[in-house]
C-alpha cells in the first residue's frame, strides 16, 4: 500500500512544539515589557520630536517584530546545528535586554540610562544576528526589521533625551 498523506504524523506535530515555545517566550517578553507604559510622565511632560510615531503604531509593529524574532529562533533551533545553543543564548540575552529597556525607560523614567542600555541591546542583537548568519542566513534576515526598528528607537531615545536636558548628569540621575 502507498503512503497515506493524511495520516497522523507525531514527528510533524512535535516539530512545531518548539515554535510554540519560542512564540510563548516572545509573548511573555511582550507581556512583561507591556507592564511599563508611557503614562502621563512621558506624553504630557516631556518634549518629543515631531517624527515620534503615534502611540497606536507601536502595538502592531512590535507584534510583527516579536513574531519574526520567534520564527528566526525557531528556524535556528530546527537546524540542529552544533552552534545553535550559542546563537540562541544571544537571542535570549537580547530578548531580556529588550524587556529591560521598557523597565528602565518607562518604569524608572531613566531616559539617558535607557539610551545606554539600548546601545548594549543593539550590540547584542548584532552578535545574535552574526551567530544566526553562520547557521541560517534566512533566520538572520528575519531579524533585520527588528534591528532597523531598534536603530530608529535609539535615535528617538537619543532625541528625547537631548530635548529634555540630556547630559551625563541626566544619565546618572
């Protein structure tokens, strides 16, 4: 008898469990980061550049970026490559730094320190992408929109910091 393509294949199902894990990780990161919101201190008291995106744009953009991040990590996991654990360690570190930025900027109201933290985040993301590229160029490419968004966010963070009295003292205080 021939192979029936409609029969249940547990290996195929188990392959997608890891995708669910990566999706849950980014959902958890988004949920934790979402606990720290702009609030009154940000929108009503701080000067902002005219090119600051409207608040409604952040949710859809981050949803797409988190999906791409999860998909990229899953692709790396699926390769079974000997370097995948190191690459995924960089991915987890950048995910934690992503959450930390929201806490520093929105939770602690430390705009200057958040700028420094985002600089570290971008550097770690680049390390992550480099390690992904060694394993899967498509997975690394899926992280590019996130890098571009972070670079935009870095410029926005810098501008807000400068417009609101930024300087070395404002990083410390």
